C-alpha cells in the first residue's frame, strides 16, 4: 500500500528538481506553487534518501531531516510509515467480575509473625517488616 508524499523546497532557485532513491537518483521536476516548490510521489512504507537539484546544484535542505549515506554524502530523508487500518471498536457489555477469596490470595498472619507475602503466584517471596 503506497502513501502520497509531498516534498517541499522553499529556498531560492529557478529550476528545482528532486533526485533520490525513489527516482533511482534521476532528477525529476518539482512544481512551483506560490513561493515554494513541491514534488509529489506515492511511496511504499520505508525510509528514503533524496536531494534537491537547484539550478544544477545538488543540495540537502537543512530545515528537513538529513542523514549521511555510506559514501559520506549528506542527504535529506523521508520516512513513510505503515498506516494502521481503522478497526471499528466493538462495545461489549460485560458483567462486573466479583473477586472471591481463593487459596492463592489468602495470607494468614499472627501477631508473632508480622511478614508480608508479595509477588505473583509462581514466585512468592517473604518480605520482613522491621518496625
């Protein structure tokens, strides 16, 4: 499932393109919209590196996330997340469960032996109460 992504360049330039992993590093034209440039693309979930090609100069936009590739080049990065499908919430009426004492949650104590038992039922441990 792909997601529509819009990359924006608001810097100077009269000829703005985008090149990245999603274009096999082949510069593609961005569209001028007002004072900025936009590049729209549908991408599969993943992490993609790209650069702006502004008037023939390959640039990373420092106002956007950047990363250094294996060759030491600074590139912009866009991450496309998997969109969680909306699952309808099912309201289920349940009766309150009344907790009844069981052998596992009863603790017998005497004045002579003031200790507490803590932990889950698989790993009981004694805790001393040193008052």
